[in-house]
C-alpha cells in the first residue's frame, strides 16, 4: 500500500482545480447541476445532449479506461431528457443513454460498468430506425445497481431495491427486493421496517461533511513535504508504506 505523500496545500489545490474543471467544462453541458458535487477526474466524465438535470451532492468517478458517460440522443434536436436526483453515485464505466426519458431517484448508486438505456436504438427489421413508441426508464430512490448490471428500456425499479452484479433487467422490479440473473428475477425480499441508511443521510450536511474531510486531510497529510512527494513521483517504490 502506498501513502498519500502530498502536502495538504497541494491536495487542496488539486481539489480546487477539479471543482473548477467541473464548473467550467461540465456544468455548461447540463440544464442543471446542483451544488456540492464531487466529480473525480472530471476529464474522464462525458456529458452530452439536451435536458440533463443533475441534483445536489452528485458524485462521479471517471477513469482513463472506464469513462462515465451521460448522454441524450433525442429523436429530434432538443428532445429527450435525463433527470438524476440528489446524492447519486456514478462509478467508473457507468453509462446512462437516453432516447426519450430516464429518471433516476435520490441516493441511487451505480457500480462499475452499469448501463442504463431506454431504447434498443434500432428495430429488429429496420436497423436505421428506432421504435416509434417511447419506453422510459424510472429508477426509484436508494436503488443500488451492482457491478456491470444492465437496465433496459421500459423498466421501472422500485425504491430500495438491489440489482445484483451482471443482472439484466428487462421488466419492472418492485420496491424492497434483490434481483439477479438474466433476465433478472427476485431472489430476496428486503424488510423496509428495519430502515435503510442512505446516501441522503451521508449528505444531510454537505458543508459539515466537506469540513470533516478537510480536517482529516490536514491531520493525515501533516508533515508531508513537497520534495518528499516529488521524490515519490520519480522513484515510486519510495512511497511504499512500512509494516
């Protein structure tokens, strides 16, 4: 395991640059982008198309080989929409592609490689034409889509439900269940009476949360020097932590 050897001021400068990049390059591509976003490596997050609305405390994690993609390809210019609620997480490689309408609720989590679409993009017999009838996708609050899960056209997923890794959702999923397989089917029922701790709870006080993590960074990175960090970039083995 390698330690973070950056001085505190350097990490804060990086975070400020990351926020500036998001505001300058990504915000103009959205009809709305809420406050307190945390877009990690935003240069690997691609947003395109009209009518993309993203709520507060949005988290996206881009990686060079696993870009996050949010796109609307409407039937005509200005048509189609994506609405992403508050406190949503998009992990590396997740893709949301809308022809007509995709609505994602509050606190939803998309794991690595998740794909959500409301269209087949071509009909079976005319590969140059979409189906005439829109098939919107609605994903309820606090849904968790597992690694490389796929959500296809016309599907609604109820609140709190979990879609297992690599499951393919082709029909509606009720609230408070776990589905798995291809096509996905219910394999477990959840007990809503036990209550759920959600990303909405995590971000109930976003200013306080940011201050908390800044304090952790200040403590953990205390004593790091610029020269020590530069040396770790030149000679990576020097960054390895001791036993």
